[in-house]
């Protein structure tokens, strides 16, 4: 028995009873509502394969090379993005603490 997913909603009469089939409902191919209305359904396996996100494998197969490393940077680009060194600021010399000052720990 295969399972099918309804592609679009519809209503019908099956064996004298009214039946509404919403989009996304799952039914088996033995369900009477499926017979003669196959064009309104698709196999669940097909739907899942088409709508599942592609997941990257975390490991390479033996002999397979992975090309997912970081892009190479040039020295000029690296120098622009590097953080300035602590003694490299242009604000001038730092004032020395006053003599006899214990840093406020008295």
C-alpha cells in the first residue's frame, strides 16, 4: 500500500456520503476517494524528496576532497581588518600616576 498526499482541496461523494479532502491530507491508495482522482494526489515520497532541505554532509567519503575551507585573504586585506595594537594609539603619551599614589587602595 502506498501513501499519497492531497495536492489541492476538493469535495466529493463516496458511497453516498459527502467527503471533504483538504490539501495535505494523507491517504492510502486503497481509500475509495483515491480511485478515479489520482491526478489530485502525489506520492508522499516524491513530496518529501522535493521539499526537504539539502543537508551538507559533515564528512567526506574516502578519497573525496572537501573544498569548504575559508577563503584566502591577502596581506593587505588582513592588515585592514586586524585590530590595532594596544600601544599603537595616536592619542599621545599616557600620564604617569602621581607619586605617592597607591591607586586608591588606602
